[in-house]
C-alpha cells in the first residue's frame, strides 16, 4: 500500500505493534495496523496464542512478523541473558519457526522478524550478538527483512528502519532505558508529537502493552500526516497505510478544510491520501491540524445484484451460496471514486473473499459488473478493461454516479 511518487521513490506511512503477549487488546489494535510482531514463546506467547494472533491478523489484512527474544519469560525478555551463541541461535530459530509455521498453515507467508526487548537493544551494540540474530534469521529464511532501530546496519539482511511513537529517545538516537524518566510515553498527544519529530523511519511502532496503546494508534491514524512534494506544483498528504473508516474521516475532514481555505485548488483523495495542487506547505499543515474530524453519515444505496460466482467460489474454496452470503452481508463504505468516472472503491469486504487481481486483465468488462480485487469490491459504471474478478451484474443506475465518499452500499442478491 505504498505509493510511487513522480521521482520513482516509494513512500508510505505505517504502524506496527507487538502483539500476542497475553493482553486483552489485540483485537482492538489490529484494525489500525499495517504489521504486527507476534510473541513466539521467548518472553510471552505459545503455539496456541500464535495461531490465534495470525488468524486475527489475516482477518484485518495485517502483515505478520515473528517477535523473538531472549528465552526469559520471568523478565518479559527485558533483561540481558548470558547464553552461548549456539544456544541463543537455536532458541531464536525455534521461536521464528513457530510463527512461520503458523503463517504457512493459514495460507500466508511470514513477512519479517523483529527482536524483542533487551535483544532488540543489545544487538545494536554487540557485533557478536547481531551476528547471532542474523544467523538465526538466515537459518529460517535469508530473505526475511528485520525490523530494527534507526541506528542498526546490516550487510546480510534487508533492514526496515523502525521508529517508536511511545518510547523516549536519548540525544544519540538510542532509546531511553525502561525505568528512566520519559522512557515510556502514554499520552497520545505526546506520542503524536514524538512521531512527527522522527525522520528516516520505514515503520512506526506502538507497544501493545502500553496502557494507552489504543488511544495512541487511533490518534496516529488520524493525525500523523506526511507531506511530500509531488511533481512541480502538488503536495501529497499521506496518512498511515490502512483502509479504515477513522482514517477516511480524517482525510475527508482535511479535504473539506482545504477546500474552504483554497476554494479553487484541485483536491483528489484515495483510501489514506490526499493530493493538493498547492505549494504553501505551512498553510496546508495549519489547515489540516485545525480540521475537525467527524464521522461522515452519507446516503445508503441498495444495489440489487444478479450473482454469478462459480469461478470465484472455486478460487476461494467456498460454495457459491456462501460467497453470495459473505458478499451481500456487509454494508460497504464508499471510500472514494476513481479509475473510471464514478467507480466506487468500497471497504468492508470479508477477508475470506480477498483475492489478488487477475494476472491477465480482461479487455471488456461490462457496465454494471460487480467485482472483487484484492481486499476491495466495486462496480464498473461503464464498459472497460479490468483486472478484478467479476461476480455479478446490476442494473442500478450508475451514470451520473449517485455515490459519494462516506455513503454506504448494501448489495441485495436477486
């Protein structure tokens, strides 16, 4: 879900969280996350909790990482342990494999590894410890990236640089040790301020055991905005990379506020981004920071569909009746219109119906075709080439479009 900028660089904002540690808030946090790091027995967690957390991640389209540590449940992995390199490597391999196997059994791939606690911090200071961690990851899969501090360097692994929203930093860029004043940030506004002050990170972490974790991720999802020059006279504003109603409300609030401030400028939004044809960045930031975020209550549209799902049902290994039930059951939220004039991009598709787009797009998709692509569903308002899986047809009047961002669509099987 990263965007390609005009200069060819990738740009994205995402939030990750350490989960599967026996707390009660995993299900509440997961909808806001791009990735999660699952405790795999060293400091917390077991085979059962790993499988349940992977299942929850799949349901919310969240990338799964292994979160190994020193094998020290008594200290929650936050104390250094004296171990031989061989013993530590064996322990880390076993931990990572638990998560890898749970992913494989549920039909996904392990995305990354992130060390926990004392191991995470000490591997940046001790070359031999870093080598042991890298050896363990390479034993499992040398292509697995590692989530690591901004100061961490590796010639063997792809490094995803990580910043922390809820941990204090020393002047040299290292984390304050737990127990020191300011080491843990529990105020959401302060966490937002800290996140805005960080630079050069690929992913931003909030700890699942932070008592304010849910409040922090909600605040970040709506108020953590990155601003990037886009072409010669545009700015791209990017919210955390997640299809989530709370993010849509923030995007729409920003769009409405900017339209009032700059009545004649071009504004185009997507799931979690907004493009503006304007170059006064300070003014843009002021307007967005002052925007009032409220839920948009739009119209509800009932769209009758003649379903034809045999091909998709075979692909997702469900009966045709079950596919129709799963697709017609939700009330979908219209996030934006695009690709074709009036094409509604809808959020809320059941994860069991998520399916990659066609490898070979069809040349002529009929107007009124209801289709699925990835974790999205939508309706083709006119005949067009298309790479989504067509699952039915509607005679609902689509041109001019009756839909707007914030509306809901309810499909009704005929």
